[in-house]
């Protein structure tokens, strides 16, 4: 699963993808920001959500339509805060990982997490600065390995 999202300053990228297990959906949220040193700090959250949790958290628009495999979206700070509050108060939401990484602008970086079932989830990230507004073109490459 590969995609690119154009982000304005303060926006986050959301990758919603269907059925990582029966009745369970995946979501990745990535928020890039420029550090004072000129690096890119990317705060990520990787989640599992039950079908009911997606409905209860009012997050259906962040997941793909029935014939798509994934949905890449840009959301602003207020929507992200509302989504995070809804997810914290919703049953059926599991936080898999919440890593933060720092890279140079335009440099590819990978976050990998594993679980007890010996499966690995890798999220490749690359934040290319957009000179016009100080935002980023954020490339996401999600791979699941059994």
C-alpha cells in the first residue's frame, strides 16, 4: 500500500485500510513538523479498530470505499484532536505503536513493529518540503509481512 498526501502546516496524514483481521481495520496517523534544526519530526500512531469502533468514533470517512484497499487523507489539527478523543473513549480500539522519528527532509525512514504472531508491520515515510506553504508531501508505504 503506497500513497502520497499533501499536508499544510499543522495537518496530519491518515491512512485507513480495511480488514487486517476479520472485523478489524487498520489506521496509521502521521504528523510531520519541522524542528528548529531543520529536521522533520514525524509522530505516528498505528491502530487497530473494530468495525463498531470505526462507526462509534465517526471515522468512516477516513477508511476506503468498498472496492478500495486504502484511503489516504489529510486532516487538520482540530479534526485530529476530535478523532483522538473519540478513539480514546471507544471500545474496540487498540494502539499498536506510537513511535516518533526524526529524519532529514526528503529522506526515507521506516518504522517497523512486530507482534506475538510473528507478523511485522512496516511504515515507510518520506516528508518532502513544499516551499510555497511550509507543508509537506508525505509519502507513506505500508507493508505487512507474515
